[in-house]
């Protein structure tokens, strides 16, 4: 079984994000970039399935600038076998990404696609669902456990009321939640081997996909700073402030 894992280059989760002065977007100058944490979990899960003998090959694909090769190398260090870089500038909306991934999947013909449930830059949580819709494949989102059983896959997913277990017939789409696994620390030998693994490069234009944006970002702003808390002397004072100042009761 071949597994395809899309990975995205985003601002590192530990980096401080700054909004541009004109509110037009995020200032990325001098900011550390890395693989999207949810996508890293997806690569780890694909690697574990391969180690169990459920998969034979892991192909990672990234869409973005030439610098996105670094996230593919990170995926290689975890366990991916080869990668594809679809070069395109600017931010692509989830639907455009899903259309490009559909074209890649039709070429690669994987039996399972595992991707992060969302990217931490825009938190859209849409690409996996749109991709499943375009392909007409079954899907399981927010997965916390994945088990391959022959031509089917059993997925436990996190829902508001607890956990739900679904059975999908392959080929299928799975999006990962944080509790699916903890990605391994890449050892130095794996990092060195990752530098030699092949990356195929193609242009976004070569897929003939309509990338016209359907959304317009009017303004970005940092959230307001929270006011400092205060101490109250009695329950009566607490209730008075909740009722008359906070307006929550």
C-alpha cells in the first residue's frame, strides 16, 4: 500500500508571530519556518504503518516556494521515502490546494492519504474534507487512532461527545489530531539519509488547476491584551462584579 502525506511549511510553532503595520498580513522576515505540526504527526503515523508492514511506500508532497524542500527533508528524516514539490508563490486557499493534491493523487495512485487536520497558520481545517469531496473517497477527520485491516481502515476520531470509531474502505482520506501520536526525534543518520532522497519538482501551472482566490483578507490584527485579574474579598463582591461589570450572569 502506498501512502501519500501532504506537508506544509509554516511559521514554527514556538516563534512569535508579528502582524504587519498595515494589517495586510503576517511579517515573515527573519521568522523560523518548519513543518506544520499536524502534518508531522501524519508523517509519523504513515511511518508507523510502514513499520508494521501495512504500507510499502510513503510519498510526501508540499506546495509552495522552493524553500519548502526543507519540510520534505524533515519528513524524510522521520521515514518518508520520496517527495514532490509543487512550486507556486503566494498563499493558496484550501480549495486550490485540494485541487492540486487531487491531480497529484491521480498520478501517484496512493491507497491512503494522511494529512494534518489543519495548518497552524490559518487554522482552516478544510483541505482534507475538500480533497475527499473532489475524489469521492471516504474520509475520517480528527483521527486519534488508525488501524489498517486488509482493504479497510479502522479510525477512532475525536468528537464533541467523546470518541467515534468508523470503518473506511480504501482508498480513503484521514486527517490527524494531536493525540494520534508523538513524532519521533530524528536521529543524525536519518537526517543525513534524508539529504539523498529524491524530490520531484513541478510547477503549479503544470496541473491546469484554477487557483483564482475566492476570499479576500481585509485586515489582520493581533488579539487584544487581556486585563490583569483582581482579587475580591467576598463571594458577594464576586457576584456583583460578574453581574454588573462582566455581564456574564
